[in-house]
């Protein structure tokens, strides 16, 4: 029989790696809480229309990467519904914002999420078909201050703090402004004009993008097209005064907080809903990501709520690629090693098994991490297992059971001592 494997592009996360995943998520929860964020959990699948409208029909995500199916109606003849595994979480959060009438509170909403996303991309290191994102959104009616440049800078400063607390080395923040919905058409017009005479020189993908979505040409990493792309008009020259002022305020606030950044005029990002500030954090080569060096990305989306049929609700958000963050931390710190347990109890005969389990119960209740061997093990086997799993081994034989004095072997120190049962917890903590 053919052996069953995890589907291409998906993977199992196993210990000891999962300890690092939990540490990253705990750090995110702790840092985000200090900035007033609360957690939101939206469904893993939504109506396909949500992503078609929210992310944009012309994006790679919607046009070719979504897992979509027709959900059959229960009753014969009842119509089906097109559903999609979420390829990102911003559209879902904004749908929830509208559905739960969060605008009615008049307050700024600060929401974060942690969860899997699904895109049918070509799998490689740092790119999966099921991957995890840690993201956050700040949105609300304009009078809640949701369109203020202060919010953009606050989110960026929070991300810098988060990466620093995790100990990510060498991260770089690149940002840009892609203007408002009024700047965009003027820029697109200029871009189309500049592309018209050179379009035939571009690669096939970029020729198509030049037609359907010229902004995407700027994203392209195709080596042969770089010279043409570098000479295309820059969006900064097409921003109206309000967008320019907004961007200047973001930069001034970042300066005030001492967050380093670089402006990248080509950073337009892959999703259609972005307005004004867009950004990406990357890590240097050699950080374990290969060519996928974008750790996280995000931006402002002042028109998204209205695009989804909701009230005007300017907002800004980001999504961190958790898989990539973990790969980076592992590459920068060396391979993850399992944290050792405090103690391994080795019963010296099957008759001591019950006592061993009772002792483990007592130690675990005292907060120690403990594994129990088995009375059928030879002493050598107990030693080998204990050495792999734990810092210390407790020998529990007939004598020890009778006298209440236990033998404790400390593997780090290489010494063996006798410890009275009453002092055991203290001694093991050591
Ligand atoms: P996006 O939602 O496309 O703006 O992506 C935000 C972040 O999610 C990226 O910077 C990546 O770190 C991560 N990401 C996007 N797609 C994938 C994928 N297929 N596999 C792993 N991480 C991804």
C-alpha cells in the first residue's frame, strides 16, 4: 500500500520546533497587548466573493492561488455556494468589523490574529501552501483617528519592538506611499504611457501585468526587466499634497521613535486594497529564507471596508509570515534543541512502577517537568534514556523505597548524591 504523506506544500510542525512557535506566539500576544490589541478569530473559509472583492480579481492570489470549491446545498436542487480557504486574513477581519457593526462603537478597533492561510503557490523553502500568519489591523471611523499617520508609525514601531524582543538580527524596514484612490489613477495613466513603447521588451508575465495591472510590474524581480522598471515613473511624484503630508508625518514619527527605515519607491505590494503607506520587513541573506526574504508586509487600506459594502473605515494592518520568522530565528540561533526535563525517574523493578508514578505526580504538582521510565528497563537503558531527556535521574529501587532516601544523578555536573525525599523538590530545582 502506498504510504500516506502530508499534501505537497503542507507540513507537520513537531517538537522541539513547536516550542519555538509557541514562544513566538506568546511574545506576539504579550507585545500586542501592550499596544491595546485584542485577539480576533475568524473562520478559515469564507464566501469566495469576499476575497474576489477584497483582495482583487486581478491579483495572483485570487486569479490563480485560491482553494475554492462549490459547497453543495443540502436539499436536492438547492443551490450551492462558492467557498474559499482564506488566502489572507485582512478581508475576513474587515468582514467581521462590518458584520458586527464595530463602527457603531465609534472607537478605534485594534485586532490581531494568529492562524493558517492557504495559497496554491509553488512550494519552496519559506513558501508553503498552508502557512501561518500573525497579523493585526487597526481600523475605525475616521473620527476615531484611524486615518492618522500616527497609527502607521505606531504599527511599525510595534513591529520593530516585536522583532527586537524575539532577537531577530539585521531586519530592515522598507516603506513607500502608494497614494490615495485619487492619486492612483493619475499614476496608473503615467505608468501605462511609459510602458507602452517598451512593453514588448518585457518578459511574458510582465507584458500581461502591463495590460491588466501595471502596478504589479513594479513588484517584478525578473532580472531582464530591471532596467526598464527602474526607469518607470515613481509614484512619489504623483502623490497629492494630502498623501505627501501623510507620508511625511509617518516618517517624522518613525524618526522620533528611532525606528530605522529605507524608502523603496517600487514597493507596491501584491494586494489591491492598499492606499498610502505600504511596507515590508526583510532579513539579510543567510537568514534561512533563501530567496523568500520578506518576513512580513502590510499597509494602509482606507477604502477596503467600503469595497466590501461597509461604512467608511480607514485602517492599516500587517501580516507576519510566521513560518519565515521561525526559519529566520532557527538560522540565526543555530538549530533548535529540545529543552531538557528536570528529572527522569528510573524504577529499578516492576514492583517500583506504581511508586515511581506517584513520585512523578508529586514532583509534577510541585511544578517540575518529569518523565518516568519503566521497571523492566536495565539500569543502562534507564541511564541512556534519562541522559537524552532530562538534566537529572532519580533512582528508585527497593532500598530507596524503604529508606525514603533517593539517589539523584546530575548529568551536567556528573555527580551522584543521596537526597531525602522531603528535600527532593528543592534539590531537583537547583
Ligand atoms: P501577504 O499576505 O502576501 O502580504 O504576505 C505577508 C507575509 O506572509 C509575507 O511577507 C510572507 O512572510 C508570508 N507569506 C506569504 N505567502 C506565503 C507562503 N506561501 N508561505 C509562507 N509565507 C508566506
